[in-house]
C-alpha cells in the first residue's frame, strides 16, 4: 500500500478529441508504459472521448477518473478549470460543454482573417487538416499549421509571435463563466480544480479573487504538480493549496510526443503535506 501521495497519477492530458495528437487508446497505452497508476483524459470542453478512455484504461488494468478541462473567462483572462470524477453521461454538463465549444468555428475564421492581414493565407483550411473533432478547432491546430508551413520552427514560437494578445491571429473570446464551469462539474458529482494557476497573467489581487470565488462556487482543488509549472511554482501553489484549504492535483498536460516536454506519468510526486484530489474521489475511481 502506498502512502497517499506516492501515487503515479496523471490527471491532465489531451487526445485527438481536442488538441492532442494521439487517440485515447494510444494515450492509455503510453500512460501504462510510463507507469501511470491512475489516469484521466481531460480534453478541452469535451467529454466525448470518456467512454473510450475508460475502456482503454480498464483493458490495461489502469485505474481511471473521468476528466475534462473547461475554458473559462475570469477578469478578462482565459482560465482553465479541470473537472474530475463526474458522471460522463450527465446531460447538463454535456450541454454546458457544447455551449462552450459553440463559438470556436466563428473564432477560427476570424483568426484566419487576422492572419491573412499579416500575410499568412489559408490558415483556416490549413488548421482544419490537423483537427480531429470538427467542434474543437483550437489555437493549437493553427500553431501546427504555422509550423508545417515553416512560418515558425515550433509551437511555443507560434504563440510568442502569433495567436496571443496583441499579436496577429489573436481574437478575443468569451468562454464559460467560472460559476457555470464549477457548477456543471459539481452537479455531475465531480470535483472542480484550477488548472496550472502559474500560467495566468494575474496580479496577486486577481489571483486571490480567482481562488476565493472558485471556492465560493464549490471548487475543491488546484493543480500543484503540472507540466506547465516550474519547480518554484510547485512550492508556491502547494502553499496556495494549504492557504485556501484545497486538495492538490498532478498532471502532465501532455498533448503530443513531438510538442510536450513533460511525458505522461513523468512528474515529481505531490508534496506529502497536501491532500491529493484522488482522496476526495476514492468512490469515483474506476478500477
Ligand atoms: P484555445 O483553447 O483555442 O484558446 O487554445 C489553447 C491551447 O493552446 C492550450 O490548451 C495549449 O494547448 C495551447 N497553448 C496556449 N499557449 C501556448 C504556448 N505558449 N505554447 C504552446 N501551446 C500553447
Ligand atoms: Mn491544449
Ligand atoms: Mn490548460
Ligand atoms: Mn490542458
């Protein structure tokens, strides 16, 4: 029996159902090979890969939690809220996610127009070639097109030069509210978690407001150990978890063998003094 935090849980990654490049089955195989003991697939604004991921995990004898990563607009910024352990057949959650995905095609066409003004043509059609789910065209797919055509060498360079605020190809977008995202997850019997808090451009006051409002709406966890955090951020958000009485999560945010620097299951363990989110979800884990 492990001490509670010494578990190779990877509770954040993406498949072709959103902006990853691998299928749920190939991801499950990779997670198993890398020693993952508890896995969740968390596609952006989507749960249509959940039954496949669950079956693939079960076939490999790997414990599974249902997952998603919801795009939220808070204080003018995009924030991501991970949901874990919800009922994958919950109708209100499915409808909320459908509404959240709804504006993506129009946004993508506007992104393409903006890139065309900067001399990059055919980006909508180019990005679509990389899309696995027609309802989920994302900036990542545009980034792959700009790498394919040689405009940039790799996807982080695309985000530095394009697709972010103030750069060509950026189109502001209004996602779900924090309250709605947390409510959809918790009413579907899941647990809501603030994803990679170190990645937002918030002042200390705005970050405090995010955590305070998140808790008030019923959120219970925060990602501490994630592929998107530095070692210093592991320490900082371990403190934040304790300050706000939140459980801690761990996940690589793996998207692709060619792009992600953190592979599935290859992260430090959670600091021992934190309550892991899987303790809150013990009765939702599918064995
Ligand atoms: P979207 O939901 O369409 O706004 O796309 C957001 C996705 O873009 C994120 O989930 C990441 O996969 C990717 N992304 C955002 N910023 C960066 C970055 N700086 N470098 C690489 N990928 C990024
Ligand atoms: Mn992504
Ligand atoms: Mn994210
Ligand atoms: Mn993610």
